[in-house]
């Protein structure tokens, strides 16, 4: 029965999360009460008499998975209204469970079958409960508090499940985990140091790129300004040439002005060429820095992936150890 409570609670929380949050916030042990009512009486308490033959046939075929499926399907059917109930209304709802069931027995059994709750899933949850209890033993979890029984009590305290892993074996596993902690800590620290070092390089490159882009913007503005001056002088030269061609070819002042503008245009052309070369150099510098920046980002991402793999591998090893011991028949089972 206590295993059933865990199984029902896990499935209830997974399939009807909104309803679970609402009723569990009331700190009234909703899922435990519901599971015990349905499990101890095989729904004889929670359903009208005319439903019982069909329910028992279904439970006979599907086992305790059928008990849970019928209960979850019933709650799913009525979840929209129950989510709006106060604590008093939820209590009244539980007391009137038998009278409030809607539909026909066939509809309810068909709906329960469609929930996808099977024997294998129930067995997996039973194994998970053993793992949870063993982890609590390893962590020395004797939690207490005033947050509510769902949050303040361990499953071992909540359901009174017994577990036969000896204190000696628990301490052996703890020592194994301490050794693993040291190893993974050393490996992960090396990777974290590399990530920190690469991050500093990336930050420096980012600063250099920003400075280079600002410099490039200045070069571009200078080139644009010189281009405008060049075009302006070219128009002035064209205008003077036109005047000289009309009849001013012998006007000394006109010819002097034309020569002065042409000299200035040549000077501007030289500055424009130099400015364009400077702009192109800065542009190449920005590209080179950007490529180096992207390469270093890839290096950092590689270190981050490696760190994640180290941590995940460590967690898998812990889970394997816990799972192996929790599922060993010689360690007993949840009562």
C-alpha cells in the first residue's frame, strides 16, 4: 500500500500537475488519502455499486496499475472543477466521491485504459522509490519543517517504508562517493581553469574588436570626407575649364586658379589613397580578430561540453551504484 501511495503520487503529479499543485498546497495529503481509499477498497469506496463489477474485471487483468489508472482518469475527468475548490470543498468532494462519478462503467474503464498506465511503469516506480529511500539514507536525510508534509518529510518518514541496507554498506557507498567527488572535482577544476583562461582571452579579443571597429569607422568617415572634397574640386576644375574654353583661355588669373585647384586636387587624391589604405588595413584587422574570437569561443564551448560530460558521467555512475543496490533482492523491498 505504501508503495502504491508513491506510485499514485508520482503519476498524479506527472499527468495532472496543475491539480496536484493546487491540492497539495492545502497540505491535506490529497494524493495519499485518495490512493489509500482506492487501493484498500479497490474502488469499492470511491465508485457506485454498479461500477464495481467492471472495475474488478479491469483490475484483475491489469493489477494495481488498473487501480491507479481508474483513479487518475477519474481525477482528470473532474480536474477542471476541483482546481477551483477551497480546502473545505475538496474535503466535501472526497467524502462524496461515490455519488459524484459520471458516465457508465464501460466509459470509465475505457478512459482508464487510455491513460497508458501499465504494470511495467508501476514496477519502475517501485524501483525508483527504493532508490529515493536509499539516497535519503546516503544523504542522512531526516528532513523536518513546517512547509507541509509533501515538502518537509522524506518518503521514508511519510510512508513508513522499511529498508534493509545495512549502515556498514551505506557508509561504504558514502566513502565511494567521496572518492568520486574528489576525482570529478579535480577533473572539473582543470576544465574550469581552462574555461576561465579562455574567457579572459575572449573578453580581450572582444575589446580589441570594438576598438578596431571604432577606428575603422573613423577611417571610413575620413575617406568619405575626402571623397566629397575630391568631387567638389573636380566640379570646380570642370567649371573653370569650361570658362577657359569659352574665351578666358588668356585670362592669367583664371589659369592660376585652375592650376591651384588642380594642385589641391592632387594633394586630396594622395590623402584619399592613404586613407583608403588605412581603412583597408583596419578592416583586415577586424576580420582577423573576429576569426580569432570565433575560434576561441569554439574552444570555450568545447571545454564547457567536456565539463558537462564529466559531471553527467559522474551522476550516471552515482545512479548506477544506487540503482544496483536499491534493486538487489537481498536488500529487501519496500513494505
